[in-house]
């Protein structure tokens, strides 16, 4: 039986540049360019939209010339630390136009994860359903505190949360969709100290339905166990990244990208895993 291959990526803001480097190793060394499923969230949604549309060059240009720019990310701009509108409306639509025709016609099913601001249900927007890719990216990356408002789609409000951005949440979705071989990209790194207390306050202000469902999502993450019939490999930093969620220093972004590329390129377990694909 043919394997059903999925790439699943966590969020993590600027730290996702490490995962992008790992992704380029998959492209350049193993020619993995058309998996069956791709699931991304938060900081990886733009990268993977270009990946599915096979616009690889644009990805590096955006990371190094636009994410590494105070217009996109600025931890001192308290009202909008992450300017998602700038990244989506200007960078993705105008400066480096995403080829939506290729994206929607791709054989790869591309899912973008976000959290319903009222119910805490995880919503997956899909290229197969012809969901608006630009609004979907905004909904997934609308991080409370860093971005000023939830994103409204079909009358529902969506935000970026730890649950929807978790690689484990989205591995479970890939398994639900029938994936048998999963490459999971996950990043760990430092965060801005202000985020945790502010998000705790936001959670406290949410309704009971949201709190209950959100805690259930956290429990699924904490209790994750890989099913025995699923082949799963994680690509994570082997040494700590020198960047955080809102880092906009080009030199540090390039360093993290190169680290991701080299660690994946030289990963013998990954090499064995890829050889096992059929």
C-alpha cells in the first residue's frame, strides 16, 4: 500500500525560520516537493503556501528581507508587535505574489490551523475547499497581544493560540486524514516574558466554553502518544536557537535557517526515513 505522506509544522514566529531551513534540505536533498498533506500554523503558514505553490525562491527573500524588518516585527510596537497585515497584504499579495492558481490546483492538501475565538475549536482552512488563503493565513497568525484583533471569516472570529500552533495538535489531524508517514517540524526557543501573563489574562477573560475546550486541547498535547502504525520523525533544533518569537535581526535569522538546513541535511535518521517512503 502506498504511503500517505504528511509534513506538519508548528508555529513559533521568527523561530520558524529554523523549520524553513529544514524544509529546504528536504527539497534540495530528497526532492520532497509534493507530499499528500501539509499542515501549518502561525509562523509557518506563509512559508508552506509558497512551498505548495512551488515558489521556493520567494521564501528566502521574504525571511531575510522582510521578516528581518521592523515593519513586520517590532517587539517595541506594543499595539501591533507582529504586523500580519503587512506580511500578508503587501509581501504575499503584492511584493512576491503567491500563485494561488497553483496552490488551489496542487495535488497536496494544504491545511491551515487556527482557533475559534468563541469556542476554542480548531478550524482547518483548506486549499481543497478553496478557502481564502490570505484570510486563512491571517487567522492562523493573529497572535493575541502581538496582533490587535481576531480575524473574522464567515462571521466567526479566529486567533492564533498555543493549541492550534502546536505540532502535536496538527499531527493528530494528519493521522485523522490518513497520514501514515509524518515529518514533523517543531521549534523550541525563548519567548518574550510579557506573553505568558498577558495570554493568561486573556484566557481568564474568555467564556467558559472556550476555557473548557482550550484546556482539553492542552491535555491532548500533553498526553500525545504516537500510534504504533504511524511512522513519525521530528525535526527539532539540536542546539538552542539564538532567536525568539519576534526576532527581526537578519543575521540571526540566517543563522537559524542555516542551522535548520544543515541539521536536516546531515540527519541520518531522516535519510533512513525518506528511503522507507513508497
